[in-house]
C-alpha cells in the first residue's frame, strides 16, 4: 500500500446514530483505508452493537494520542463538543464534527484556532445530511456572488409535515411516528421548533455570504402548533407547508435570514422534497439556480458526510471561506427591518394587532378557524416568538416580503424572503 493510502487512524468520540453510521460504512469500505482505532462513549452501561472492549470513556485520552490522524466528534453535548474540538485545534489536529449547535455559537473562535495553530476543521455533516452543500458553496461557488440560498435542512420536521399531509394525522401522531423511526429525538424541541435549522443557517451564511451571525439574531419559528387545518389551507391553494431556511442578499447588499414554515408551490424544487429528505436551492448571480437533494437524517446518510470529510482531510482539503471579507472590506450586514407577509392562525382576536399585522389580504374570524394574512415586521416576530408558541398560534410565510415602510423609498424590496 502506498504511503498516502496507509490506514488512516481515526479517533471517534460518540457512538450514537451518526457515529455508528460512520463506523458501519467504514467496515463496508475497506478500500477507504480508515481504521477506527479508538472509540469514546459517555455511558458504560448503554447497549451497543460492538463488544464492550471496543469502547473507552475518556475523550481527553484521544486528544493526547498523537498516533491518531483524525479526531471525529459526533456527540450531542454542545459545550463538551466545543471543549474537545477547540482543544484538538489548539494542538494543530485535524478534526471532523457534526455538532451544528456548537459550531453556530463558536465558529469564529474555531476558525481563529485553526488559523493560529495550523489544524483543519471540516463539518459537512452538520448542515444537510448527505448533501455536500458546504463544499459546493466553499469551492464551486467561492468566486461567484450568490443571490440566495434556501432549503429544507431538517429531516425530522419535514418527515412530520409529510406524514400529516399524506394521511391527515395530527401533529402528535406524526411526531410519534418520526420518533419511532429514529428521525426525531425523544425531546423534539430542537427540530420541531426550528432551532436545529437555525444553527445550520448560521453555517450557510458564513459560507454563502461571508456573514458571521449569532444564532439568536435569526428568526426561527417551528411547527409545534401546526394542525391539519393549516395544511388544508395550503392544499386547497395547490401549496404545501415546509420549514425553510432562507438567506438572501438584498438590493442594498445586506442579507436577510429567516427560518420558518413557508407556503411552497409546485414551481419550487422544494415542493417535492418529502419525508426525511433535505433539499437546498442555490441562486447564483451568473450560474442561475442550482438544486441539491439527498437524505437529511439517519446514521448512514449523515455518516457518509463524515466519511467525505475524513477523505477530504486526507487529501489536504480545508475550507477556504472564500466569501469572508478581507480586513479592508466591510462585512455584509444582517437585515433586521424586513416585513414578511405571513399566514397567522390564532385563537386570540387581539394577536394580529399586538404583532402589528397590517395590509391584510385575507382574514377569517369564525370560531375555531381564525386566521389572518398580512405583513408583519421581522423583529416583531422574533421578539414575540415564545409568546406565539405559548398561545398555540401557527405562522407561515407566504414568500412575499419588503423592507420596512421607513426605508421603502430608498431600497428595492426583497424578492423571496
């Protein structure tokens, strides 16, 4: 075997869905020349598919092992993940992670550690399962301006929406099915309340627009309060409801970013993205629209993204962050003064007024069937996000948006936020 194809010694931290999926793939691909030499897990008593002798319990021991060529972190504890990944980068190590919550909070710091100490950090599996979206943005579209990136990047919520639409089941039934099939966690909040795709949107913003965001800056609304009535409202209009992360460069150079349910029509490639599948639409300035789709949940699809990152590290690949502005250039700003047209289904007759909903195009006030369609400021939705959830309200964007009234004279409206 040639020197560059000697078995790559890997330290694997975590053996849940993604960790085991990666391990299974490696065992079926001996030509990949990857040796999962050490595996660290948290709980000694948890039943696993490998003999107990294959596992150890001290992650720091892997950081102290110089014989390991790559460290892979696939645990669900964001704080511990940051401690381990940052510690490895301080040693100049090559690291793969799938922890999108950790990355969304600490990406600038991790990038600085990578630059300072000469390590390498890849995280394709953190965004869209098996879809190579980050490598595509970073490499293929590194030189070309992008108008928008939008996508279904949470397989769990998409599975629930698909099952509700297919058989008319309510949210609780569809969620229980997703949990039974391993597509949703026992505590589904991160997925169903759209915190998970919000973290992923932070990573997309960095690679697509060079925009460094705190996840708290991005509006996220989920589907915890969705009912069959909301889906029927969409269906009679020939539409579907999908949770979409949408980032778009506005006419003035700022970037809008939202993650929320959205009415999607047949003209959109997202219309046919069902079950746990993910789909990402890239709108390039010169290349036009490009669409990628693939499995977005499950051990093997996500494990395949981890495998791709390990292979890329072997070849010397690093993210170029081509859209990050130089010191002499100003970074794009996040647009916070947008107004979205939304469908608001609610039981509180005062809620539309409290939100500042205006320019209504539709309204229904019957008992148990109260909804309004109109424009609302993005910051109002963000400020009242938790109140909306507590009130049982459901919000979905129609696809129309505009800058706030005070700026409309000077700026052209957004196209599709």
